[in-house]
C-alpha cells in the first residue's frame, strides 16, 4: 500500500516562504504524476501544482510565479517551494500521487497546515 508523508507546513508572515516535502513509499514503481492540492476552510479542494515524471509542470493561476514544484524520481519525493506567500494561501496542503498500471490509482497524504498571517 502506497503511503504519502508530508512535512514542512507551519505559520509564516505574508511575503514569507515555506517549503513542503512529500515522500511516497510502499511501491517499487514511481508515480506518473505527483502534485499538491489545498483546501481552505469552507472551500473545495483545489489543484496547486502537478509534475509528471518527465518534469512537465502545471500550476494554478493563483500561484504562478510564486510557487515551484519539483520532484526526485529516484527518491519518489515531490517538493513545493512557496515564496511571497499571501493570506489567501492559508489552507491544508495535500500531497497527491497517481500511479498507472492496469488502472489508475490515486493516493493522498494526510495534509499539512499552512497559515499565512501577521
């Protein structure tokens, strides 16, 4: 069973930076897609950024130019560098991994809280 373990959340002031990390374990294959989603109180979970194994990336418009996603395929890890954080970035951030074999299987991490406040 695949497990995703996140780290790096916390409290930061507006304009500050945080780096989230996620490690996937429990499979001898690498995820095809890894990414980050977030869910703020009272809102639906939304895509933040994804990265395909070949390093193609996709970002939500709200984070373009501020966030950078990267992955290490050898270690099955994905990081999210978040710069110039804004109060509206406050949310629980979830790591996501999609595996393709016979079928598509999606896994989620437990979530890590990011709070941007002065």
